C-alpha cells in the first residue's frame, strides 16, 4: 500500500476516470525521479494497478480510458534528463502505451512526435491525442490511434495550445478549455 503523502509528491501525474475508480499514472519529482506506474483510488483505498515491464517514467503525458475494452492509453509527456540536473525540464517523449488487465503493451507505429502537456480522449476503441507542446511550439494537431496505426485528424478552428483541460461526455463529445499558446520549454 503506498503512502498517500508519497503519491502527493508527484507533480504532473496523469489522471483518468475509469468508471467507479480514479487512475493515477506517472508523475515526477523535479527532474530527479519519474514514475511509470499506475495506482487506482477506489472506496478510499489506493491499490497498485499494473506490473512490469512498464513504460519509462514520465510526467505530463496524455492519458485516456476506454471503458468498452477496460484499457488505459498513455502517450508522450517528459522523462528524466540526467544531463539537465534537478529542477530542469525533462526530455520530451514520443511513445505510446496501452494497459489492459495490468499488462502494458507498447504501441509500435510512429505517431504525433514528442508531446508534453497533451490531452487524450477515447472513442469506440480509438484514442485521440489532442494538442500539446512540441517544444518550443504549442501544437494544433489531433491524432488518433485505431489499435494499428496513427492517423492525423483535421480539427479546423482549434488554435494551437498546451496545458488545456479536456473532458469527455458519455456521448463522446469533448470540451476543451483554456491552455496557453505561449512558446517555451
């Protein structure tokens, strides 16, 4: 059982609503420690939700839950940059993973590229990664993963941004709010 105070030290974890429980994936402590594990919060109790091999530890990744397949999807974020030292920004990542029944599987096809602070939603066994930061520029790209390959989707009218909040209604509609269009890394 994890120490809730220890879980609280993680910055930039990714959260997913998995029906009647909340899933926490990854997170980091400065540029010192990055986590690549999953914890679930249900009925007032934390439980470990995956096993090795796991994705590289990361913070600020795009995460989505597909209720129809009980699968969690993770893409991008940033990981340890040992050369940068404590407190620096980690290295942008460009890999995708799926978690089903506690087992991780890496997505093999090339996707959206390095994305930090991105968002993801699920829709009928497809996962979509929206926006994010391709250092140093915010992105207006939307990509979907269909279980085999990545497809770039046209999303006219969405301005480039990172750090936005994204929520999805049961009917599949999404609401995107806020974020920043400021360049940086």
